[in-house]
C-alpha cells in the first residue's frame, strides 16, 4: 500500500532561512533557532546584500532595555504624548522598506520581549506603521543548549519558528570562510576534519566528538564557525607570539583537542612551498606528496589568486592530483570575490573547458 508520508529534513540551512525571510517576513515574523556560533547573526548582512534598496536595523536584545527602544515625548499642542523611536528603527529615512533583525530574542527580559512584539507582530513602532515591504525577523539559540532562551507560547505561536542546522563543511567554505579571509590552513583542517561541523543532537556521548559543544559536557571552549574565524585570527599573527601563548589562545577559543590538532596542521603547512615560489617557478617548484598538504595548497590558491597570478598558478595546478585540481576549480568558482577573477582568465577558462568531465 502506498504511503502518504512526506519526508523532509529535520531542520534547514542558513541559505534556506534567508530565502524564507525574504519571501514571507513582510507579513509574518520569522524566528530562527540555531546552534551558537553557527552564523545566525550574519543573516542581516546577507539580506542587505541581496536587497540593497532596503535600510537595516539591528537590535541586540541582550544589550537593550525598554528605554533603548522608544521614549515618550509630550506633544503640547495637542496635549498628548507620543513615543519617539530609537534611531535604529530608521524612521528618519521616511516611508522606505527596512530589514529589522532582533538578535538573541529568547535571552531578552520579558518586558523587553513584550515591547518589541508590536514591531514583530503588528508591523508598527509606537503609532507609526512600517513600510509594507519591510522584513522583520529574529534569532535565538536552541533551548536544548541551556543558555537561557525562553519565550511565551502565545508569542511563539504568532511567529514562523524554524530551526537552522549547522553548515556543512562545503557550505561553510563556500558561503563564508574563503570570502571572510579565514586562513587556508584552517579551511583545509576543517575539510579534513568534517566532524567539527556536527550538531550535538547527532552525538549521544560528548566523548564521541571532542570538538563541539555538547550540553552533557563541561567544555568551556569548542569549535563553531565563529570560533574558527577567531582561531584563524590568532594563527595569522602567531609569529609575534611564543608557542605556549599560541596554544593557550587556541585552547581558549576552539578547545584543547582542536587547538592541538590545528597547531599540528599548521606545522605541516609551514613546510609547504612558499606561495611566491609557486608563482615564480610553477613548472619546477616542488609538489607536496602529503594529501593534506596538497589540500592546504589548494585553499591557499583559492584565497590568494589575483588577476596577475591565475596563469602561473594554473601551470602549477596541472602538476597536482586531479582530485585536488577539481577541488580548486569548484571552490574558486563558489567564491563571490575570486570567481570573477578566475572566470575572466583565458588560461583558467581553457582548462575548465578541457577538463569539464571532472564536473
């Protein structure tokens, strides 16, 4: 007998959340629940980039009080009071569409949550109506993380609440890491250690994944997309610090296990041929034999190629394994910054046509 059951994913991706907000948040507020450090707070920037004609308003609900939203002002001519909204609402811009993000909504005090409900549910700030095309959404952490996110049931029922999953390794690389300038070595380590992007709900025992946050463990530092970016910032300036300082800074950022693994990976990266050597002599510069080292070199190229270096890099690229060649082409064309550089280079386009079978 045929089943009428519809199969669907347990949660949705960052890009799917963006599409949902863009599509429905002019009529109903979308509240995105997700793992800490998984990119929820970047959604406003992503939406602003997609909708450049919109003004934006960002509200960090953990750092606001009632008086930060609006204050009463006496209108003596009519003997009434009116609420003057905070400049973050952008009412001075006139009747134009806005994108309002109420970040960490679940951590706000109950009176503050109640104060922003007219904006989120009725599309008004005090007595002033929002532009009908304005988008309103909020974010909050998963309640199972135990970091204090709560919300009344009747308020929740008035919103569209969705759960955002952590990014996959490829999503993190393509949507964030390369264009954000995360070190190629850190990107390569994440690709070689995909469990760092695993959600704790898929891990029964904390010891089964020593890298991530788990509500059953007492880890004070762990790997998230956010902490990986901070680890990258530390490693970029490691030459200015003693080795112990680097290790302790990493331990306090991504946890002990990830810190030690990352540092070992960086030691391997330090033995790679210098980028300038690759470009100066692409036909003779040594090619690493270690697969992990090759991956690091590929992501170095994805991050560093410019219009005048694509051609020598493509000469070198043909000397490394085909799998690594395909990896470079895939990720360089996913980068908003680097794709136009590669796509307008004759050597790259000729290579891509000749090797289209790989894609």
